[in-house]
C-alpha cells in the first residue's frame, strides 16, 4: 500500500499543495495542478493508497476555502475509487 502524507504546516499555497500531491502520488507530468486534474488522477489510481493529512487545521488556515474544496475532492475520489482512502489529522501526530 502506498501512503501519501501531506503536512498542512508545510503547505502555504495552492501550488505547494499540488506540487506535494504530484510528488507523493507520482502523478504524470501532464497533471494539471488543479482540483479537477487531482480528481481525475485520483480516480485513475490502481494501487491501494492512503492519503493522510497531518496538521489539517494548519492547511485550512493557509488555504481557506481551497482546503475544504481539496478535502471534498478527496472524499469524492475515495467514493469513486475503492483503492483510495484518506484521513485528516488535526495535530502533528500520526
């Protein structure tokens, strides 16, 4: 199983979020670095994958409503692709 760890303390803007996801998930070069492209790539994942968000509250502080939209995309992708799971973690613990 692949584990993708995103730390909200380290993500300061949308670009950093998409760069972190692209790197952690090994997305293709054509990944569009937006929420629609993220959804497309996540629903195409063929390996059991767990996405963990550490410091979720910090992610929300840094990105505002975009963080909520990001989490909505994760929820939708997990419903559409049984190989995707995600969980948020409010503090720095794993």
